[in-house]
């Protein structure tokens, strides 16, 4: 198979995946996550039920389809930081940029989506799991750059604090979204709150700095 054919095949797979995800999200928001079946999603997307499960082994991933990007966000910010920039400074910079652009990965997903998650015990549980996975990935990234003299637990301790801060800020964005605030207002509220939180962390956090 030629490179062009492989590229077209991959493009088609991505289109199918996005089509399924879009229909699933629409149905979840209209009917509720628990009430919507895989069969209904397959029918709406005009694909076989097995095709849906091949692309999305877990039903939750149909709604939280950017889960891989979400769990990698904090670790990537640390790994890709500028030379001489501390992990904390990189995470602060990345979060403020996400707020400025109203990035869905930071929590700016709109009221219908936020309500869908809030009303579903399954999705709420999965989101907590994703926050935990993101914290674990961050701990690994911090361990890779931790000074040799730091205690072995230091990267995990720092990740726990930083992960909790990002979890709180994500929940804050969701809270304001559900209250009916527009993205511009949410960003205006959350940006100084994030600065306050990162300043608190900066006052006592040294694990993972390099």
C-alpha cells in the first residue's frame, strides 16, 4: 500500500471517529448519557454497532473523546518547557494561555456539555479518574527532571499539589459555566484566581524545580 493510500485511509478513519463522537455527544446532551445506547449512536452515525465499539471501547470515551490530550497536558507542559523555566512557571503559563483561548481541555466546553457531565454519575467518575491519570503523568514528568538530592517522594508530592490546583480550576470553570456565565466572563474571573493559586504554590513548592 502506498503512502498516499495509507494517508487517505487514516484520514477516513479520523473522519469516521469524529462523526461517531459528534453524534454521540449530541445524543448524550439531548437524552442524557445513561439513557443513550450504543445502538442509537450507531444508527445516528450510520455505522455498525461494532464500529462504534472498535473506535471507542468505553462508552465514556464517546463523551470525553479528548481524554488522551487531557491526561497528557500537564506532563507535556513540563517536558516542553523553555530552557531555564521551572515546571511551576511552565504550568502557570500554559494554564493562563488555555484560559485566554477558552480551551475545552481546561474546562471551557459550554453549558450543555458541562451539564451532561454533572448529571451523569458515570461521566463524573470517569472525569475524576482522568484527573488522577493526569496527576500520575505529571509525577512521572517531574521525576524525570527532579534534582538528585530531592527526596524520592518529592515529584509525587509536587504533582499532588499541582494536580489538585488544576482540578480545582477545572471545577471552577465548570461551576461558572453551569451558572450561565459566558466564556469571556469566566476567563476574567478565573485568570486572577489562577494567579492567586499559583502564587500560593510558588511560595512553598520547590519539588521538581530545575
